[in-house]
């Protein structure tokens, strides 16, 4: 299971998937909407609160910028990748258990 032994929220899960390649905040909002088929639209306030938490946990990092651009880019860390991989395995287990139970009833 993941480091905190808790499930990730859907927003955090999609944010971590979005930052597998360096991307800025607006790009993360666009990618989460795309990855969820438009079902999940993260507001700027929710996104930047989550980014702050993920930075504190060491799951993402802010990329160095060459210019004084206001756009900050974020990228997943090795620890963040491990957490999202563990969450994916947890979700697979949920699906397997559900499928097994439903197919036997």
C-alpha cells in the first residue's frame, strides 16, 4: 500500500499521473480533465493546495526555470512514482475483488 497506508484521493491520483512529465499548473488541470474523460475538473484553489501538500510530502518537485517565468513546472519524484504505483495496485485489487464477488453471485 502507499506510504501513508491510505487511499489517494482521485484528484491527487490524477495530479501525480499528470506530472510524470514536467508540466505547469494549468497543464495539470487540463490533463486531469482529459485523463478522467472530463469527469474531474480541478479548480485552481484545489490544485495549488494539493501541489503544496505533494511538495511537502516529497512526492513532486518544482522544476528549476531558466527565465523568470511565472509558470512553475512540477515533476513527480521517485517517491511519488512509488506511491502512485502502489495506489494503482490497490485499485487493481479492488477491481479483482469486485469482479470475483459479482461473478459468484
